[in-house]
């Protein structure tokens, strides 16, 4: 039977890679240099989850989760070398957090449903972070989050204290208002004003997603993927007819698009 590596083995491997006789590339890495790696690996896990839902390819998902674990271990090893914290501290911290934020499991609190669980989670989090104002929580939302996701989080925090539209119709009306303001900015020809109004329009569209109970990030991703897939078919169709896209008129391209759609 093949030997299986366990957590302590993995920890030792990373330590050795970072040691004096280890890997030059691994030794050069810092928290800063690894930021992009962490982002890319996290997105690859999301892709792995999507692939698993479609194909049940558990092996790929397992591998991608391992890549994220590598990033966690690398950052922890660097921190240990700098005398800041160790992977043991990371595990201890997240374990304490899970216990503290689940009083309905590890304490005496009673909850009726998942919504109450989330409400308790936010309340406990605010206490932990010593947030006195709603805006404290808004400012704590990671700046590196994708814009649609960040906008959704900000809006949800505002909505919790009643700063929200009463209905979908009101939110939709705001979208039309922002479209009009964008058009006025375009007519004025002021680049900064145009960018600002375009941002306001996107922000108001995210409000619509909340009222429709949609994930704005996923919706845009799905729409982009749909466009890519259709464009691939348009290109295939053109090629099968001996035509090149860059030599076709927009009317001809639209005609192909309609045939594919």
C-alpha cells in the first residue's frame, strides 16, 4: 500500500522548501509576492466546484483545495520564520472563532432556522471586531473583493438598518434614473462624470440582483461564459463556410450570431 502523507509531513515539506538548502523560488517568496497566487488558487477552487457539479470530478476539486492549502501553509511558514505566528496559531484561531460564532451548537442559544444563525453570526462578528457603527463593517469589507461582490455586501449591511428600497419596483426605477444621469454626463462630455455615473448605474443594478435574490457575480460570469460559448460557435460556423470574422461586416456577423442563438 502506498504511503500517505499527513498534515505534519506536509508542514515539514514546506519548512524544508523554505530552508537554507531548499528551493530558491520558495525561499524568495513573501506575503506580498504570494498574493496573486492566493487569488488565482481560490478562483481555481471555484472552477473546480463548478466542474464537480457538472462532471462529479472529485479528483480535480481535491487537487485545487490542496493548492489553496499550500498557500495557507506558505504564508504560515513565512510568518513563523518572522516570529509572528505559526500554522498552529492559525488552526487555534479559526477553531475558537467557529466555536464562538456557533453558540447554538456549542452553547445554549436556540435558533429556528439558518436566517437566525446568520443574524447571530453578524452580531457576534460586530462584537468581536468592536464595530460601533454600520459603516465600520462596510470599511472592513476587503478592498480586493470583486466589485459586484463588494457592492452586494455593502448594500446588505445598509439594508439591515433599513437603508434600502421598499420594493423591486423602486430599485428598478433607480436603474432608469441612473441611465438618464449617465446619458446626461455623456452629453456633457466630462470623463470623470461619465465614469462616476457609470459606476452608480452598476451599483444600482446590483440592488436589482438583491431583490431578485440573485448573485450578481455569478449572473455576470454566466452571461460572459454564454457569450464566449456562442462566439465560439459563430467562429466555427464562419470557418465551416470558408469565411473569416475580421473580413465580415457587422450585419454578416449578426446574421451568424442569430443562427447560432
